[in-house]
C-alpha cells in the first residue's frame, strides 16, 4: 500500500484522546521547571563558582531574599551558559528528525510521533530525579538529562504529530478551534504547574516534586500508548528502521518548494521563516524572563510563578475568546488575526522593556492576550489553503524550521542577556520586538498573496468519507 492510499479515518470514528497525555506532560514540565531553576542556580553557585553551601543555599528557596544579592549577577551569567548548551543539545536531534518524520508519518501513522517523545520525556524525568538526589553532581550534568527526550524527537516531533493528527480528525471549519484547544491544554498544564510549584517545593522539597513530575510523565506516555488511536486508515506497522530514509527529506522539500499557483511556494517559505522568529522569541524569553524579573524587579520564584500563571491564564482565555468570539464577530481571517496578535505581542515586549514595577508585566500580558493564537492560526491557514495530501509535508517543513529557531534561540538570547545583564538586561525585549515586526512584514505578504488567490483555495476531501 502506498502512502497515497492512506486517508484519515472518518471523523466520527476517532477517539481523540490526544489532549489528556499532553496535559499531564505540561503539568510535569511546568512543575519540574520551577524546581530545576533554583537547583541550577544553587549548583552553579557551589560547584562552578566555588562558593560555600551556606552562601548559596538561599538560591534553593522559592522566596527570594537579599542574601544572594552579591552573587546574583555572576550566578545568573554562568547559568545562562548551561541553559544555552542544554537547549542546543535538546533541540538538535529533533531538528534533524523533523526533516524525516513528517513524510514518514504519511505511511506509518501519526501515533508514533506522539508516543515516542512522551517515552523520551518519561526517561528524562526519571533522570532528573537522580540528578536532584545527587548533590555532588555539577550543574553540567543537567545537560545530559535532556538526551532521551532529544533522541526521541522532543516537542518538535510531538507537536508535528499532534497537529497532523488534528488535521486528520477535524473538518476544515473546526481545525482552528481544535488546534486552539490543544494549545489551551498546554496552557492549563502550565498554569496548574506554576500555581502549585512553589507550595509543593516548600511542602515536599525539590526531589519529591521531581519524583511527582516523573510519575506524571510516565502516566502520560502509558495513557497515549494504550488509548490513543491511529488517525490514518491503513497505516503500516513498524517502520522504525526507515525513519532516516533520505527520500523522505527529498519528497518533503520537493513538495514544499515546487511551483504553486498564486505564489504558494513563497507563502510556505514566508510562513516557515516567520515561525522561526516566533519560536526564537517564545523560547528565548521563556527561560530568561524569570532571570530578568529576578534581576530588575527583585522577584522571587513565588512572584514569578504567580505572574506566569496569570499570564498563561490570560493567554488561555484570549485563545478561546479570540477564536470563538472576536474572529467570528469581526470576521477576521486566520492571517489577519495573526497580524493583530503580533502587534499586541510587540506592545507587550515594549512594556516589559520599560518595566519599573510589577504591574508593567501584568499589563503587558493583558494587552497581548491573543499572542498565543499565532501558531494555531497559521496552521489553520495551511489546512485551508493547501491540498490535503501536502499538509503533513508542509507541517513537517514548518516544524523543521521551528526546530532551527529552537537551536538558535538560546545561542542568541542567552548570549545577549549575558552580555547586557549589568548594563541593559531589557535588550532581549528590544530584539523580540524587532523579530515580531519582521514576522508582521513577512505575513503581510502571505496575506496579500492569499487574497489574490482566494478564488482558487483548495477544498479538502469529504470529511466523512467511508472506509
């Protein structure tokens, strides 16, 4: 059976249980991130910079004091180097695998793309427990714990599979909402993790908290492996030995770069380039924002997790409100709404750049409540404007480009923050604003091209096609 024979199963026959394992995974990641942030600062202080355990112990507390004021700058600067190396290693393999697995999944199914990374995250979570238990390990061992998740595809591969799965199991009219629900699931997990992390650290400590996150990660993998149904009819079993077949890359590239009507090829390239920049901004700030607020606003981990929870909740509400109410009420297309979301994200960055009090951070998050819609809206745009048989390949190409952003992001943002920490830590927000403006310009061209070809939009096959 060729891949051209593989079609999505009828929508009514699919038990779409994809959101629950991702929810468990995001709760685990959010909880672990809060505990690990301070563990890395403490290990850096003791093992890498040679200070005493007594001097460095305040770094382990989720409540910031002035006891670390004299050490803060050096410890933050060194820990950003660790984060940079970790993120590069964590995202290099997914960047390579994403070039192959999108097309591979057209033959062997979407489920492996979701289950494999969840298995890798389960192993990584267990290794983090070991890392936290062994106080003698330097912070550089933290880098090694990311290897299992990286080798199994990481978030790049997992969300390539998830978005393809949604495309398989949703009609064109419901794809945007389904993708928003998936992103909202991630938001709920992040909110839950942030809200409870500080209290759990203070109650059960870092090690037991990481043990809890490992349990959640294993549960997420087990649930997906047992209950998630394959979305492609006739998907072949196995195929693990064919993952790195170079023919998959050639097919993906030929489909994405072939001549298409109404500047379709240029649209794909511009969409991918804009996603590189958007991912760089997202992941460049996600690690450094805690450092920035700790340095400039003197926030504790408790302060930051509360802000992060509120910010994520606002984005969560903005996602549903944006798709269900604003987009329909104002009759905004996917691309027009994305451009508006980018404008609000730029305003958010500028407010945080000039922040002198906590309310600046909260106001910025309120203004940019729709910024989380950029990813789902762009993927929804792809499902509505390109042939059904090409969507998985285009998604794979876009995700591969996003993985490049994941690799470049820590190098650029962490280096910039390290160099400007003493004089202008807000430089990361200047760079983010410039990148958002560049995305706005590129997507403006996509909107122009798509409107020219609006009379020739591809129509998907009947969603209720019978087996």
